[in-house]
């Protein structure tokens, strides 16, 4: 389902940004312009890895005003499910891929009078597009960007050159400098919004510090990169499609359903947006909810499951799908 | 006559002191003073040392709530003679305020709406503002035809104080304007408006 408006694209350019980060530029094969997007948006890239369909979400990092193409940056994560390794090793200029329409689950709040962006590592990508937008709209912003080392950190030099040291602050693990979150959140004018994107531990730490500094939760925004976690294989029966299937160790329920030809709805594929919410008909075992969408009560009730990241342990799971 | 069940009708969930806030700004009108004194009774006085109270007595002046509020010895207590100086002072406060400041508003709906209007200009999300409705249920209504706003409307329908049309009061609310939206009730056949009913004492 997924709005079914995927766009076939050609890889126009592949750029090595650091040892572990590559940037890809996509342009439409039919020569039409890409849809405009807003800073913070992502697309889902579909890859055909020797017959295996891989779909990964990536934040758009190109200028939101530029509809001649989209750019994403991919961090190579060796011991993961393989999407990033495929992008790094297999994808070359001229190749064809499919990307979804842009979806924004991490949009800036335009009512804000100032915006503070906090990035860790590859979490920088949505902010690159956001900053273009803030800069165009003449809105106050500052970026606090933590990287492991200057050689491994992506884009920090370009951002410093573009926006200057007053708005771009870089912190380097190797140089023992860390983002002073308590100081940053301590003294900001009313109407400031804070956005954080990076590893889960960093996000939790920043949000907790801001709440303790008296920030209301309405002014705090985060985007997590949840990859579907691996686990033991299990059996699922899709009632409406009448499909019995096994969800593999490195597969999500959603991916298994897609592999069996079931066109299930999805948007973020990362447990955040709620689009793939699926009703549980019966469950002989335990649901492992890995999403950040359902409330604690909903998770306990066991009547719904987010099939993009959640897993199951037990005999049989029957879904209304 | 009242049209109800419209989603835009604001909900006032009551003042609830946020323990993490670095500073509390209370903007109170009339009976709204009691919303704060009730909190002090329930939670103790600790938060008053980092509190600023702006108070407009309005119709509740004979009850001398100002004396009770001043007796709480908050960090700042300031009393406004009328709404306009109140809004001016509020702007000055919000202009200086930092992110750890939480805003609390209590009083009549018209007052809450007009304070909220100023707060929204400063980029505060309305969900993070604590509100409590106290006192009269009279409404502040905008005529959707001439755009004039009439305060303290207690009946429906009522005659617009600007253009004179007979207006039906509905739950349709504009946060941007801080007012309910009133529509002409006898547009098809002028002169057939029902008798005003006292609805918002």
C-alpha cells in the first residue's frame, strides 16, 4: 500500500565523504522534478539485493528548495542487516533504485523563535536540510554536533564554512570535548525548540537534561534511527491474506509479509510513525514491542503491534493483515 | 440556543505546578486568584519563591483577593488596574523569560483567551500552558460578519455590539483571536431571530 507512489530513480552521483560515509544523489529516470520536501523529511530507499528486497529509510540532506534531485548520506554499519553495506558496496552511478515520496516525522516547529539542533554522528543528515531552510527563512538556529574524530566526522568543515562558528559548534570525542547540554538548555529565550538526532543513549540524555532544566515536552523533538532488531525466527499467520509465514532472524514481520507478496502499509520502517499498526487477532506467546509509537497501555494490552520493528516469541501469532 | 460539540472548544485542565519549571508566571483574573491559593493549600508554598503573579481584580475587586495573593509573598506580585496594562506587562515579562518558565492562566474564558493570544506570539505551545476557568462563564464572541468582538456575552442569540446582527453563539472557537465565532441566526428571514436565552451566567 504505502501510498504506492514510489519513484524510480537513477543514481546520479556517489561521493565518498569519509571512510564510513557515502553520499548518494538520486534523479528521476523520467526527467521530472522530485517533489519538494521540508527539512527533517526522509525517504525509504528500496534496493534489490540479488532478489532480496531491502527497504531502508534515510533522511534527505539536500537543499529542500532543490527539486532536481535528492541526496542522502549512508553510514556503513558492517554488522547490521546489510542495507548500508549494499549501498556502499553495490550501488554505483547510473544504477537504478526506487525511492518513496518524502515523509516528514521530524519537522521543525515554525512557531519557534529559535531552534537548537543537537546531532550525534550520522544523525547530522536531517539537520543539513533543516539548516538550509532556517537560513533561507532567516530564522535563528544553532547546531551542536558531536563526532568521534575530525577525520571520521562528516560535513563538519563544510557546515562551519557555510554558517560560521557562531552557529555551528563541533565537539570531538577524540579531543575530549562533549556537548554541554545542561549549559545549552539552561538559558534559552522563551519559544526555543530543541531537536536531537543520534544514538538512542544521546537522545535520552539530551531530552532528560532539557526536561530537568524546566523545558516543556512540547518544545523537544527527536528522531531515532531504529533498525528492526534481530531475533529468533517465529511463525506468523496473516489472516486476511491467508498467508502462513516464517519471520527470519534478520527480518521484520513487515519484510516477511512483503516477501510473501502482502502489500502492507508502512511509512518510516523505524517504529516511529504508526502507519504499519496492525491488529493482533490472537497471540499464543509474547509480543516484543520495539517501537516508540504505541503507548505503554497499548503495548501491555497486546491488541496491536507495529510490524516494522516488533517481534514475537511463542507458538503462533495471528495478525489482521 | 447554543451549538455544542465543536472540537475547537478549549479545555481548561486546571493549574498544576510543574515541579521541573525554573520559574512560574501566574496571570490571574478575578476569581482565578483562588485557583492559585488552592494550589498553595494542596502543595505548600515552596514554589512561590520562584513565582511571579500578575493579577487583575476586575469584577472580583470587592473580594480582596489581591490581599490574599500579596500575603503569599511570591518573588513578584503586581496588580493591573485594567486589562491593557496587564497585557503590556505580560509582554515585557515574556520578552525576558527563559525556557524554564511555565505560564499559568486562570480567570474567565475571555481573559484566558486574550492572555493566551499574547503567549502564542512568543512561540509558547498552547499545550504547555496551564489554564483554569474560574468565575463567570460569559463569552467573548467575534461576529463572523463584521469581525467586531463583543466581550461578556451572556445570552444566545445576542445583538452584535458593532453591527447589530443577531448572532448565534457556538462552541466554534478561534485560538488566534481568543474568541468564539458568532453567526447571524436570521440571515434567511431577517427579524425572525428567537428570543435571547440567558446561557452564560
